[in-house]
């Protein structure tokens, strides 16, 4: 079995994504698409530690999480219009939520939808 070249998690043969020549799991693939920088393992580590101690969410992050909990899964444009935030702000907030492993994105046909773990 192959492992994700970014986070090292074992890959389901049905769930393999290739981005910039790297074999990735779905989470890492979505992450790469969202922000074109290499995932920083230290950021994931510190985000996990942060939520373990005391969740430090910004107001926008909290509202996104709340909306996903009550009405998710939703796509980005729905979330942005419901919360009155821009796509870029959403992407930034969501990257943090994903690193904390409290929310995730997944493919639904042509769209990417977002939901809580
Ligand atoms: Zn991965």
C-alpha cells in the first residue's frame, strides 16, 4: 500500500490524488489546491496542540464551523454568502480548521463541499 507523500497516511487505492508529481491523500490534495504552499507538518502539530489545550478560533472560523455543524456539507460560495465573507477569507479560515482536524473538504461531483469531522 502506498502512503501519502505529504502526511504519510496510508492511501486507499480508490482515494489517491496526484498533485505536482506527488501522490497525496484527499486531505492533502485539497490542501494543496487551496493554498499552493507545501503543508507544514509543524503547523499541523501546533494546531492540534492548540485545540487540545484551548481552541483558539477567530470569529469567522467559529461561524464557519457552526454553520457546517448545523447545515453542512456546504460549498464555498454558499458558506461565503451565508456568512457575508469573501472566498479568500473563507479559504484562510478553513485551512486553519482543517489543520485542527475539526472540518474537512470533500469532492461531490464537480464541486468541493465542506463539512465537520
Ligand atoms: Zn496526506
